[in-house]
């Protein structure tokens, strides 16, 4: 007994099975997580290595090289790249396709910890970042107020950060722009000289005085106790009253000890006011939209607190809004496409009942697909929605073929059940082969190990599942429903019949003239060559967004106050022309060597000018800044367009020599105005060269002089 015959003879069983699948699919629509992009991991990781007050050579030799050597022993490594700069370095490790990056990240940590004893004593920490899509900040908040918030870390940490961290689905919350207070010991030069204080000895004394250790165990009355000497300095008075020399000389006698906020080397502005940032990352399994809703509800309660009065919390980047708007647009497009497909079906079939039967293949297939989404762990995101939308037009193909063949047998006088069974059986192999052909097209993109495979998985799987569901529906539910309908009446001739007759006549004429048909087919394929040469090939399309970035392109390292003056000047210009430039908000981040303003424009619905025109108008009268050159693109420090050439190798000394040769050769090429090697450029510094003989004569070591 075939599948079609079983479904027609067991209508209750057939409908119950499909209704069960539909119910599961409807329930899954509430359970499938919503995301903008799926959480896709790539076989690679980046290790960020901060090492303050170190030169690039020190970072390379003392930190990066030992790490590189041990990371090279990890199995499956494709290649390793590293860079070393002032105060920091980085290592990029790429693995072969198919590697589990979560396991590799653990292995990277274990390998680095195994050589921790080879790293400098003052090396503190490193960070491992996995390459992935769909991660990043779920919600970015900016906090601004007319009052000074620089001393408000404890209040914001207690009322904002900690409360959001407790919300279900929130994985990590980072508060920046306001720092935790620290105890600062500011030495008084005249007192240091007067008491002849050795700074190295002072540093050692403070370190020895602040400790917490275990001194073993003792036994008393048959009970074992752990002995733990406590010598931690917990308050400002504890440090100030610490005796460091003869005659009860104390720290407070030679220094000012204060509990104050640390010195910042960065700042943020929001709408020309100093701003504090809060980045919120969700748990990997959490629903982005639901988690953001819970966070925003909590923020509404936080705003009611007396301590938070006068403080404004802005949404800088809300991933949930992007998800909902994008999915809404895709959903509307999908619904419109489905409606149009039904209209086209009715135009050709000219029977309302038959059209509705065929159209059931679309919602049934999509709902069943959503049920499989839940069990396969596929989220509803831009890629999976695109796959569903692409499948809509193909879901009715099988149903149309089966239904038309069943009606053909009904018009021959056969019974409804017999027509349904025979009609579906005759075209069963054809529709199955056609569906499997479409499935096979997407199958390689799902099972291969290429870079794009993980993206194509979320596009291909919805198409494959929905097509298989439509095939089963066309061979079971469609024959069952058709067998319950009346035999369609012989319809009058329509324009479709006229077009069919003309097509048959043209096809006969075309087949009879083999040379004409062969040349026509070759010309048709050849016509692709000419437009192909005018097509651009990109990884992603260049789409204009209503958010533009103004780079300040600083030409040196400056004090934070100096950079602030330049930022204030540009921000004032932007807000003086806020209405003309259609600016909604301006957010700026700056530090001694870098500054960038994010200009958020009004929404597309309210926009009058294009982004390109606004950029042009802003640049026309952009204020001149002496410490940089503001522009909407990154520029080299000499303000001209730059070409970068990388010289790679194993020895830094050899690379520096080769870089000099490459620099000289490029400088001899016409069209290059300024050629410099990164080996010889960097931030200005004061360099002290120690005279070892003279230092020894004063009883000093090189380390003591440096400290």
C-alpha cells in the first residue's frame, strides 16, 4: 500500500498526524529563540596581551614569543599571526575547518598557563576572544547627567550593574567611563629628599606589609586548626600609619594617601555631555528579544530610585529592535509573496476550491519547519527567515502537479478516491525526483567544511525541511482533500488555453529547425558573458546606514584635555547644524591617540537627505583641528591616502633590515610622497641611556636607576 493510498483510506489518521505536526510547530513558534544573526563560531581565536610600559621589542621577546611557541604545539593549527606594539600585543590563531573553537579556546588557555613561569613577573593577564557571529553586545546603554558622575561608581554599580546582572538571560554586564576608587600614595619630593628615602626599599616595605598567607596547622585538644596570619592594609589610615623608617617615620609623613578615583586615559561624550557606558551581553542560549524586554523593564524600575534622579539612561544599540524590525520586514515580504503566489495559482487554475487546497501546502510546510527548528536548535534569524522566504515559491509546485493530475482523472469519469490514488501515484516519482533535486542543490553547502558553510546551514536547512514537508503534504494531505471535493466542471476556454496552444505551435516549429534551435540556445548562454563583465563581486553588499563615523585622525599622542578641546569644537559645529544635518544624536569616544564620533541620523521614515549628501554637507565647513584631520574615513598621520605593505618573517632583526630595503625601493617609485616603516615610527618618548660605570660608582644598579 502506497503512502497516498494509505492517506486516502485512513483520512482520520492522516489528518491527526499532520494536525499534531502543526500543533508542535505552533508551540515551537513561542519557543524558538529570536536572534539577529545565528551564533556562529569560526575556527579561530585572538589572544589580547596587555603589557603596560613595555616597548614593542619587550612585548615580542618576553611575552609574545613564548606564547607563540607553545601555541604552535596545539593540534589542528592552520597558522599563527602576531603583532607587538607599545604596551600590548596580540596573537591570532586560526585552526583548520571543522575544529571546535570552544574546546580549542580551553586548550589555548591551558597552553599559556603552562608557560606562565616564563613570562615577566609584572605580566598580569591576557584575554581570549573567539571569532563568532551573533555574539557581541545585546544592548548598549549610555548614562548621562547634568551632575558630576565621576565619583559615582559604587552607586551605579549597586543600582544599575548588579541589578541587571541578576536578570535571567543576562550573561555579562560591563560598566565603563567611571572607575572603581583606589588608594593613591602621592609622594612628596621634598620629604623624600629630607628623609633620604630609598624608593625601591619603600616599595618592598609596602608589599611585605600587605599580605595574607597560611602558616600551617596546629592541634589543640585533638582538633586541627588552620593558622592564617592577616596583614592586609584595608583603609587609608592603615597605610598612612604604616611605619617605614627610624623614629617611627610613617607613610603619611612623606606622602599624601587618598582614596580617590583613578586617572582615566579615555572619555565618552553623548550629546556633548560626559557619558558613562554599559554593555550587556546575553547568555548563549537566551532569547535576545525576551532578555532585552526584561532588562528595559528593570531599567524603568531603576529610574524610579531616588539616587537615580537626574540621571538619564539612553539606548545606544538595541539588538532586539534590529531583530524585530528585520524579521517583521521579512515576514511581511513572505506574506506578500505567499498571497501573490495564491493569486497566480488562481489565475492559472481558475478554481477557487482547488487553489485553496494547493495553497495549504505553504502554511503547513512552514509551520512544520518551525517545529523542526526547535528540535534542531535553529534560531529564527535573518538567515533562516531568508531560507523560509526563498522556499515559499517552491512549496506549491508539488501540490499543483499532483492536484492537476488528479483532476485530469476525475474529468475522465473515475471516482474521487480512485482519481486521487492513481493521479498521485503517476506523478509521485516525478515530484519526488524534482524535490530531491532541489534538496541536493543546498545539501553540499550544509555538509562541507568551508568558511561559508555555517551561514549556508541556516539558509539551506529551512529550504530542505520545508521542501520535504511540502512533498509529504502533496502525496498525502492534498490527495485526501482533493478526494473529498466535487469533480471540477469542464471550464470554458481562457487566455491560458490560448497561450498554451501558441506555445505548443512554437515548440513544434522550434524542434523542427535543429540548427536554429541550437544556435539560439548557444546565443542565449553566450549572452551571459557580456553583462558578467560589468558585475561587481563583493562578500556583502554596500548598504548605507543612518549611522556614520567621523574619524579625527590624530597626528600624535596628546593629553586628554587637548583631545577634548578638538572634540568639543567638532561637536559644537554638528549641533549648531543639527536640524540641517538631520542629526538625532552624537556619541564620541576619545583617548590620547584616537578619537571617533558616531553620528546617529534620523530614521529613514523621517529622512529627507541621503547619507552621502549629509556627509558632503558636513565636510564642507568642518572645523579645522590642529591636532588631526577629521574625515569620514581613516587617514594616515600625514593626511594623505596610504598603501600598506606587510613584511612577514621569523626574525624581528631581519625584518627591520628588510623593511628598510622595501621602504627605499618604494620611495623610488613615482607617485609616492612619503614612505615610512613602522619599525622607525611611533609615539614620541623620552629615552634615558644609563651609564653603567657611573651608576656603579654611586652604588646603583641599572634596575634601581630605572625604577
